[in-house]
């Protein structure tokens, strides 16, 4: 089993899964400063089934899973990142805690100012749900699971106007359908 954790931050996914899985490989990928800390941790503890990816040049062998945990909405051209995994024919793509919306008035991703972690201010994308689903389908990925993610209890979108039919954080899982991308 090969798993790529994009925007991994802590290695909690690795620690949890390592208790239950044998013969598997975990690939950690995050910002450079986090990558360095995790590399040091790997070396100090002589961990052999975890490695740190320094870039998004993926192995030729398809990954079984790629997890994007609350990550892609912070990246301006997130489709290019996802295309790396599409071209790799990764079997399952999992997007957790990602903000999506639908609206009859708007049909593009919207830039948001994130102010809930003061004094840090981040900018993130509110992703147009229908466009995202079509992008995945066009690239031969089928939505197999969708759930609201209520991890942050106090989060709401009440300040958005009524033109938004749906706004929420979702967990989406897609499976590769095995067809060629051409």
C-alpha cells in the first residue's frame, strides 16, 4: 500500500495507520520547514516506511491513496497539483475539510480571507463544487463518498448572501475509473 499525504502537517495520519498496516509506504509532503522537522524525526527514530517528498515528482507506480487534508483550497492553482496524481493514476483521491459552494450567480472559485487564526491571515479558495466534480469526472475520477466535515464547530458562512445555495466544508473521496486520460 502506498499513501501520499499532501499538506500532511503533523504525522498523525502516519502514526495512526502504522499501528494497523504492514508492508506499506507513507509519503509526507508539506511546507519546507515542516518537511525538515519530519525528516529529522524519521532519522532519529530510524523509521523505514515513511519518506518525505521534496517536490511533486511522483513515482511511476500509481499510489493507492492521496490525501489532501485541508490543503488544496490554500493553493492558487490546485488543479495542477491534482493533475500530478491524475497522471500517476492514483487509485483514490481524498479531499478532507475542503470548502465548497454552489450558486446560481457565480461559477468560479472565490478567494476568501481567513481570519480565524489571528494574528495570522491566510487567503483560501471557496471552491465551486460543480466545477470541481466536473474536473474530476473529466479526468476519469468518480465521486464515491461525500460527507459534511463539521470538525470546526463554530465555523459558519452566515455572512454570505442568499445567492449561495450551498456552502460547507466537505470530505470527498474519488476513485480512478481505469480509463485512459486521452
